[in-house]
């Protein structure tokens, strides 16, 4: 999997987020040279974003000469994060991330995966492109992780589990063995999926600190608040 921690070319972050230093710090330890950020929100407004040069706008890819220059000389990583909240900023970030992923594919940019040097991942793990695997993560054997999925520090993934595209497993989460996590699933910080052989359908949003012992339906919000009618015991959801 040559796309994992590829150091063959300097790296450009496409988009940004307030925690971009987590990505850049991992790159520093891995020997991945960070060239800068391409982000229309900051291009022309500031030279640096958290110490990283802002070098251009996404609109530059419409220029054939610039496209050739960037595509031939750099690797890329989508640095815009998403959360499934309904506020205007979260909705915009999710749309922006989707747009960036689409033009990575459209312009055939070499998007790499960053795996922190402190992550525990076995050789039988299959990881797609554009993923971020944070430090102090424990991934058991024969796990498959789709494209553009981020798994953050102190999380655990059980063996023989399949994780889809563009998922987020936040900090201090646990995912069971022999399970399927479909695309666009978000596990909030401290949540635990505890039952093996379960399916978490596309668009599921598990709120932070929830302990979940069942499968979900598509676009389900699993929470101890609001209109969730599933049985809830303390912070456990059955």
C-alpha cells in the first residue's frame, strides 16, 4: 500500500481545520514534508494557518498549467473535517469536504493516507486512500478501512470489521469485531459499540459517551436526548 505515509513528494493539505496541527505533527514524525495548504477560505486573507503556508485556492485546479504543476510535483490530503451537526458551519464543512474529495477524484490527484507512527496496526489491515489514523490506536487483525475515514487517538477496532468510506471514529471510541460500519458513519468521542456482528448503517451518528449494544438503521441519531424511542439505560442504548 504505497499510498500510506508516502514520502516520495511534498504534501499539500486540501482545505483545513482548527486541529490541522495533528496532521502536520504526524507528518513531521513520519518524514513527510508539508508544502502548504490550498484553501479558498484563507487564500488572499492570510499567509499562514497555524504555521503552515497558505499557497493557493481550490480554483487553481481549473487552470491546466497549475493543475499539471501540482499533480506532477505533490501528494495531497483532505484536511477539512466534518461532523454531522445541523448548524451552518458544520453543514458547510461537510459540503466542502465532499467537494474536495470529488475534485481529488476528478483531477486524479495522488491522495495519501497518514498513519501516525504510534498507531498499532497489523499487516493484515487494509486501509484506503485519504485516511488519517491517529496515534495510540489499536486495530486488531483483518480490518478493512475505506477511503477518507479518520480514526482518532486511543480508539480500538475489533478484528474482522469492515469500515466504510468517509467515516469518523472520534477519540476514546471502541468498535466491535465482525461488524460492518457503512459509509458516512460518525462515532462521537467516548462512544462504545459493544456487540459483535452488528451493522451500523450509512449516516449513523452515535453521540458522545453512548454505549451501544445493537445495530442501527440508516441516518439514525443515537442519543439519550430528544425523540429517540429506543430503550435507554443510563448512557447505554439497547
